[in-house]
C-alpha cells in the first residue's frame, strides 16, 4: 500500500504532528512531501507580511508553488496537514488543492486532513472539504489539534511565537503557544486508528473513533466567533483588493490590523458574555447540532 503525506510548515509544529501521526503505519510505503511556495513566507513573521496575506487567504486566491515530484500518480491514502490563516486554509494549502496535478492524484482517493491551529479551524475546514469534493477526493477523516488556552491568552502567546520564532512561555508566565506537547505526542493514537482502517480498507468508523477520543473538539465560544467573523473578513478582503487598484492597499491592510485588534480585545469579550447570557440558553440544541456537524466530515 502507498500512503502520501503532504503539508506546509514554517515553525515545524505540523511536521512533528504528522511524523507522530504516521508512526503507527507499518508495512506501507510512506511518501512525505513538503509544500514550498515560490515566494517563501518568513518565519518568524514580521507584522506587515503577516497581515498582507489576509486578502488572498480569505478569498482563497492561489499562489505559485515549487513543483513537487511525486513518486506515484495514485495512492491508497493521502494525508493533508495544514494550518488555518485568517479563518481560511493557509495559502500554500489552498494553492495545492487547486493544483491540477494534485487534484488528479486525490481523485477517488481516501483523504485524511490533520489540522494544527491556534483554535479557529471550522471555516477553513469547510473550504478544504469543498475543494476536496470538487477534485473528486473522498474525505474519510479529520483530526483537529488546537491550542487549548483561552482565546485572548492564545492571541498573546501565538503572536509571541510568530513574531519571535520561539515556542516558549512569554515572560515566563503565559502558557506555551500552539498545540500542547501532550496532544502532539498523543496524535499517534489517531494514526493507529487510521492505519487499522487502511489495512481493512474500511473507513466507516474512523471519524467516530477520532471524536470519541477528543481528536476534534468544537468549543462553543469559538463556534460563535467563527460564524460571525468569516463574513466580516470577506468584506475586508474584497475592500482591500478593491482599494489596492487605487494604490491604497497598505493603508487598508493597516486599517484591518487595528480593526482586528480592537475586535479581539474589546468587542469579542463583550459579545461572548452577552451571547452566553442572552442567546445560548435558548439556542442550546441548535448549537449542539452545529458542533456535531463540524466534528463530522460530511459537507452541507
């Protein structure tokens, strides 16, 4: 049997996750491929470059990638690892999923997505599911690993990591950013489930096993934020690209940066309190149904 893993990683975290995930695959030919953009993204990030990626990420406009020399044209399983950027798939992953050669490879092929994120991955996975469907691929599972810190604390720690390049505790008091070492280690369990399913050629129960072992947790607060934020991000992305034609891209990207900071630290906490008190108690069943939907691999 032939298994392809493919991903993009700047910090190395997703590489470590996929290395552990694929460790239980014995007796199969494992091929690992790394996505390389022609114009490489920096790590650590600088603030300007980070926010400059926003419009194209949100509107899923592909970038050029270095050519990948695959060993085969077809595989028994493809494992795609990715990170969300601005509630959307990262630009390298969007570009891969829109690449004609890769679309041919995944057609009629079982696919597992493995996400390494801060905490907001729901909208990005919806986009990935649609792109896989359009290519004729068969999504059989999703594992979503996320930072378990409070949302605002996670913003502070991830900025420390992205801008400093250090996965360390900021000032020695904040938790380590990103996916925890324990979760990165324990992802081997989901790899074992996947290896067993591949051996049996039966994927019917794989996602249920992932859910039952907390491999894809949907937090109520994050669900609420993502439902509102993606639409606003699309408005901002279109505005920035429209203004870019007038030579005003930098101004509007900068405006979005300050808007996002204000929303994260001022507006979101207030809205979440109001939501928990005034809305959530009366929409509990609907919310739980939405959470179950995002845990599964079906597409609306």
